[in-house]
C-alpha cells in the first residue's frame, strides 16, 4: 500500500484552484503590459478641454455665449442671432458631444482593463480564503513530516501573487501615473457634465 503524507494530499486538493490563480496572474501580467502601452501612447491633453473656458448653460447670456464662441471654435457654435434658447440647446448638444468624445479617451481604456480583471476574478469562482487555509494546512503538514514540497512552494508563490492582485485590482493593473490619468479624465467628464442643462 502506498504511503501518502498529508502534505501531498492537501497540496493536490488545492491544485485546481491554484491553477486558476496562476492563469489569472498571467492575465494580470498581460493587462498590466497593455495598460503600460496605452499609458505611454496617450497624449495627456488629447481631447481634454480647458474647463475654465467653458460656460455653464444655466449661466449663459448672449455676451458670454459670444465670448465662448470666440474662445472655443472647436465647438462649432452658431451665431447668437438664432436666439438665446436655441443657443443654450446648441451648447448643451455640443457639451454632450464633447462628453461622448471624452468617454472614448484612451485614459478610460485603462479603467476598462481594471474592470476586465474584476470580471475575471468574479467569474473564476476562486475562494481565496479557503485556498489560503488549505495552503497553511499543507505547509504545516509538510513541516510536521519534515518534507519540503517544491510544488507547494511554487503554489505558495502563485497564491501570494494572486492575493496581491485581488487586494487592489487598480494597483495590480495600473501604475500610480496610470491611476492618476484615469482620475483626471473622470474629473474632466464630471466637470463638463456639470456644465450641461439638467
């Protein structure tokens, strides 16, 4: 009859979950490289207007509208002769179009990579706390048997890396600079939304 020790049995019991963790860790590495490419390729000022030159719609009058028209030719606003109500409507449409363009900004693609990792984790079905308990049990069994398992040591590294990745998925994918860029574009979108009519 073969002689099994608790170290090997427990290690085998968690191998499926550890394999899933290893796959997710590989996906994190791929997403991190993609985020670095997007971050390096993106011009930080692309599509980001100077919010100080934009006028809230509820504060607009003919003179401020003409000033806006002169300061922001990229909005393609018509002359004030069409009437103030039409001007406000056109400006609202222009701001909404600007918001739509901002939502396509590469910085938001960085956030989508983090969202993708969150989905991968949710779909994986991995019970991290349970796997961690099994790992600790297997380590204790190995130490008690005086047996050092190379597989268990590799699994411990995979589990540790997975734990770091799920602790903060934004930090797992994005550098601090990348996180700042995501925050910047979200703030700009929010500011432009605040300028539109309710």
